[in-house]
């Protein structure tokens, strides 16, 4: 069995934040594209044109999202290994769930958050209130709601294309994009904060208990 060693997550955190920023930019572009559809009656009157444009954009956005997911999970794996050194008994789920937890039905509603919360708490200092997980909870809440909206959006788009309901479909797309934008920004803040916490804890060295009085 290999011995765990602390490894800096700073480099991976930069890559994860950069890709999360790209995801946020695609969300902004998606909002602008949707609003331009509402402003240009030609696109609404000719939904096929919009469908082609949106299809190209969705392909680019998908590549960005996949790249971001891979790097984010690689960063999560790195900080999880470090967290096991900081607190070996503080993790409810095994490391492979860092990847599998996003794909297994039903458990993907709470496993990723639980893993991140355990890492966060293991990485905090001993200062009172330092283990608060509000940032993690806000990120996960935005992510869950955005995914729920995304599951409904394609069916709405198919039924609403070329009908008076098309404007509602576009508005729905804007809502999803804003939620996803918030989730990406919160995730970036979480990555930077957790990386900083682990760096500070590693630099502080092991905690030494005081010797009992003779």
C-alpha cells in the first residue's frame, strides 16, 4: 500500500478556475444569444436558423464543459488525498466516488457535495467557525437547480420551436444560463478558497499537543 504524500493543488486549481471561467463566459454568451433571438424577429420567424446557430454553440460549449469537468475532478482528487492526510477518518465515501459520484443515478444528487464538504472540513484550520460550508452549499444548490432546468429545456425547445411559446423557451434558456453562471463562479471561488486553506494548513505543519504537566 502506497504512503500518501501531500502534493500542492495550486497548479490544478489555476487550470480549474480558468476552465470554470470559460464555462461562465459561455453562459454569458448563451444569455446574449438568447436575448438577441428575442430582439431579432427574423430568427424567431425562422427557428431553423436559430437551431443551426445554437447547435454550433452547444458543441463548443460541450467541449468546454467536458474539459472543465475532467480538470475539476483531477483537482478534487488531489485535494482529497491531502485531506486524507490532514484527517484520515473524516471521509464518508471512498476516493473513486470523486469521479463516479457525478454519473451514478440518484446518488449524484448528494455524493459530490458530501465529498467536497468532507474535504473542506478536513482542510480547515482550528479557528472557530472556520469549517463553515456555506460556499459549498450555495454552489451545490445552484448546480442542482441548473441541472434540473437543463433536463426540461430540450423538450420545451422542441415543442416551442416556431410557435408563440418560443419566447418562453428562450427565457427558460436564459434562466438556466444564469444559474449555471452562478454555479461556475461559486465553484471557482470554492476551488481557490479550498486550495488556499490546504496551502496554509500544510505550511503550518502538524499540530503538536502540549505536554501534560508533571
